[in-house]
């Protein structure tokens, strides 16, 4: 049906390669060792998100190419928000973070119960970490009490998963981690991603120091913009930190484990206080 040798490669990762199918669609071809169930799960999530009207690439169909599973969806011609951040002066980050926070709040105003629940998502992640068993139990018990919404949550919302088109419209991509539940947890996940000590560029010591300061600034601006004109309090955010940090341990991101464990230990008091 498709000859991959004639298609332009847009990107390649550990599990799949993305090709430009035509001027309006892409085809994501998964590695042959990637489980078919996982591909079908991602296709299901993408299809459900497409039904909501959220600004995201539209899902078209699931197919096979050269005996490999593939997903066809809309092609968004634009620039990753991460690229824009890295190529812009520091002063531009204020406007970019505001636009990003507004985009995420728009997603969070959408409801959808056709995707994974927040509790199922986080219980799976947390139970697959080496976290202390008693802490897992406390976190999961209180998480269940804190989920009172059915808001769509992306699960990995950050500048590398957002494309800005030529008109400045932000399209959120890569929905395989999405779920429905309490949206503040999703916002805290974004905040932790922004301020993470992980250095994806392997910078020298001096540049790494300034990059860390820049990331902390991004996180602070983002959280301020997300919480603007809401009744979210600092304590509400701190309640979510040990839950999100525990789930993030499952990602095994370099340089994060000790940092995440410190976040869990220093914020457990806010979590347990919520059930008192």
C-alpha cells in the first residue's frame, strides 16, 4: 500500500518512525517488536481525543506497512514549541509559557471518559517503581480520594509535545499517556518536567548551571500562568507533587531518581494532611 522508501522521514524514536505521507497526513510506523496491543491502545486514545474537538492532529486510521503496525493522522506544518523556546531570547519565554498554560487549561476544560482513568494510569506507573511499599499504599489510597473530575489530561504536556503552526495555533501531539481525572495533577506533571534536573543536551558545567536556572524560571512562569484567575492554592499543588513524582519514577529519566525521591519525602506531609 505504501512504499516507505519514497516517503520523507520526519522523525525517528525507540519505538517508531514518522513519515510524511502527503501534504496533509503522516504515518507513524512502529518497530516490528513493538506489541500490537500497545499500538491499538495508542490508536484508541488518539481516536477518542479526535472526537473531543481538542486542538490536536486528527486520527485517521490504523493500518499495516511492510508487516509493521502504523497509525495515520493529520500532519501539522509548524515548529515545536521547544525549538521556539531555545531559539528565542529569554524575555520571550513569558509569552510562550502563557500561551502554553492557556492551551493546557483549554484541554482541561474538556471531558472524556473513553480513555484511561487517572487512577488506573497512576496505579500502573507507581506499582512498577521501586518506591517503598508503604508509600505506594498511602499515595494510591489518597489519589483515589483526590480524583473528583473527568477532565482530559495529556499526561506528558511539555514544549516538546506541542507544535505551533504558521498562525501561532498550538497543536498538542503524542497522546499515548493521556487519561481523564483531576487536571491539577497534569499541570504539576508539566511543572516538574520543566524544572527537571535532566540535561538532554549534555552541556558543560557552566552552561548546565545557567540552563538549570532558565528551566526553573520557565517552571515558575508556567505555574503562575496556569494558576492565574483560579482558586488553586500552593498547598493544592504540593499535595500533587508526591503523586506525580512517584509516577514519574517509572519513566527512569537520567538524573531524576534522587530528585524525585526528595520531592516525595518533602511533600508527603501535604498529601497525608489532605486525608486527616
